[in-house]
């Protein structure tokens, strides 16, 4: 029997699988399956959504034959199966359900392929089907598997050695590029029921501040389900890109997610610290089969270290090392006059009608600008920020450092008359070029 671990690429769903069953009289029936899911060395899972005749035959005798095809090499294998059990909850069910939801989104049918149950089969035998004609050699652009451990160790070491949160994030994406060849990556942090882009690499624009809701596309579903999702070949679902473009930017179209126009492979890994969702690490490629099972495992380990690093930044916050920030010069500096509009409903900040940012980072920016306009003070401490109830920081694990990084990077990428600096641990300095007036909008 061929070990299932060696043919896991045949379970990617690139080529439909064929399931064969017989009824009590021996009459055969064939059906096509979009996916077969690897469970462990002795079991596979099938979504319980195939034709009723197949289901009836399995209930009658518990047996099925399955042909799976490796989308990279074209190799085929036949699996002899025996029905074990059906599950409507649990780890396997949630993994299959999340994957089906992403595939539905790829084809513009979100919400139409809800999983009822997943059937677990014991694999009695697995044999290779020899081709009648020689198969084409694999695409030379597909790199052969290599030992991931040295690369993984190098990335984790770089993350752990970073002296501050911002350096850690940049170094992580840089090392993923250098060591694993992940050219296009993005890191998003969770904020309520949305994810906000904090860092990116390999795109024409950084997209800092771009948002996506939980449940939208592969990134949102990975966050919502807290599960890694990998799509190896998106040629059957290019509608995903336009679907994501519609899901974001409904209110703030000037901060699009920095996605590839025609991705072929995508992977989204939740940043988890214990059961807490910190954010999502996302990578994509213009080449099919760019990410292997080993890549998925490595990225999950790296994501765990990034999540731990972000939590550690909260625990070692320098707010107790820095007292109240010193007063600063009240002059407005050189530059044109401009108007700041603050929308209380969602914390949105606009400068001369151009959207800047919203949520906690938006409320932070409004607090800085308002205080400076009223008192002339331009430096603020982490301690006083956490004591200001108008900012609406969470009472527990507020992730303030990540939000300040997001605000600084968004202002830097956007350009304009307002920016912030970090002159010392626990201190934020507001820099303003010109004079401004603040308009507060009380929307409901």
C-alpha cells in the first residue's frame, strides 16, 4: 500500500476525483467529487454533498473506490475505502467547511455550499494507476521540495531577535521572502470584526490601513474560523479578486488591499495566541502550486511566533518607564491651512475630505490633534493614552503598540501635513505642517 502522506498533492482538488460505488445488486455508480481531504495516515474525508445514489450505496455496503489525480504530475491513484463515520462538528468538519466556503467565494457563490456533514473513510489500500502513455515531465518552474528546517530556524531567530515590534514585523516578511521565496505577503491585525493591514511586502503599494471583514474571502474566512486555508490553483475561480475588491473599500475606496491581479496560489494563516486571534498572515503567488504542505506548516509556526511577539509587546509596554510627556511647542509650523473632519460613529478621520483612517487608530489621531489644538502639546505617553476613555481601547489586551504602528505607517504612506514619530520608548510625537481646524461629525 502506498503511504497517503506521499500523495497529498492529489488531495488539492485541482483535478476532480471520481468515486465508484455499487448498490445491493452490484450495479455500479460513478460520481465526481471536487475535493478529497487528507485526515491522517489511514483516513480520508469526503464532503457529504455528493449524489444521493452514491450516499445510498455507501449506506448499503460501506464500500467505495476512489481515484485521485495529482494536478502537478498527472499521476493517478486508486483508494479502496470503507465508511467509518460521519461528523457534523469537530476539527475535520471545520477544516472542510472553511475550505468549501472559500471555494464558493472563488466562484461567486458565497453561502451556497454550506456543509452538512463530512464522511470519514478508512483507507484499505492505495495503489498507483500506471498511465497508458508516458506523462509529461513536471513544470520546470516548480521547485523541488527542500528541507525547511534551516529556513524556519532562520526566520524564527530573526523574529525573536527583533528589538521592537515594528522591526519584528518587517523582518518577518523580509525573511519569508529571502528564505522561503514568499514574494507577496501581508500582515493584518484584528480590530473588532475586521482585519486591518499593518505591513506588506512585494506589492506596488503597501495598503496600510486597508480593511477586510471577517468572513470575506480567504483572509476573512481564515480569521473567522481561526484556521489556515491554502488554495493551490485558482484558475477555476478568478472571480475571487473582484469579490475581494467589492468586499473592501465600500466606504473608503482609497485604501485597497494590495492584492495581485491574477493570483494562482493563496494561503491565509491566522495569528493565534492560545485561543485569541491576533490577526492573519497572508501570502500569494502568480504561480500555481507555489505553497506546499511543508510551507503551510512552516508558515503556521512563524505566525505563532509573530502572534507571541505582538502579545509580548503588550506585556512589556513601556508605559511605566515613561512619565507624562513634556509639553511641546504650540506653533503650527510651515505649510498650508487644512481641515480635519472626525466622525464619531466609527472614529474616521478625513483631511480636506480625503479619508485617512478609522477605528482605534482614527480615535488616537483625533485625540492627538485635538489636544495639540487646545493645549499646544505635541508629545503623548502610552500611559495617558490608556487612561483616555474616549479612545475606546479594549479593557484587556488593547494591542496599543500595533495600532500606533498602523497609524504611523498609514500617515507615512499617505503623505500630507500630519505624521507621528516615536522619539523614545512609550512616547508619541505629533508632527504637523501648517494650521488646521477640527470639525466633529456626530453621525448615528
